[in-house]
C-alpha cells in the first residue's frame, strides 16, 4: 500500500532527528564536562593559576592533528619559502 505524503514527511523527520541525535552523542562524548568554579573563590584562583601554568607549558605547541596532511603542508610551505629566497638571491646577483 502506498504511503501518504504526511507519513513520508513524518518518517523523514524521524530519520533526521535520529541522525542529529547520533551526531550529538558522538560530539558530546569528546567534550569535557568540567564545571568552572564560582568567580572570586579560592577554587577559582587555583583553577586560573593551574590553567595559566598549562598555557605557559603548552606555548608554541601545535594542536594534535590527525594524519599526515599538516606535516605535508608545513614541508611544502617551507620548501616554497626556501625556493622563493633562492630565486630572489639568484635574480639579484
């Protein structure tokens, strides 16, 4: 038996909802759920001190990238930079 237009729309909305829920579950599992302390409390002062120390230690570090693409891009940019300097030097000599 053929489905009505309304039944097809309802099924489509249900599939879209399930897809959104699945994406939310995946993203939510990667997020930190640490609640921040109230401002001005000793816990807040300790938190801010710890985070500032973490920032100083991690200064200049690259984010954890997946795959070889960031390394390949960095090497290509460096190679283009070196070739540009070499071309400039050879052009003006």
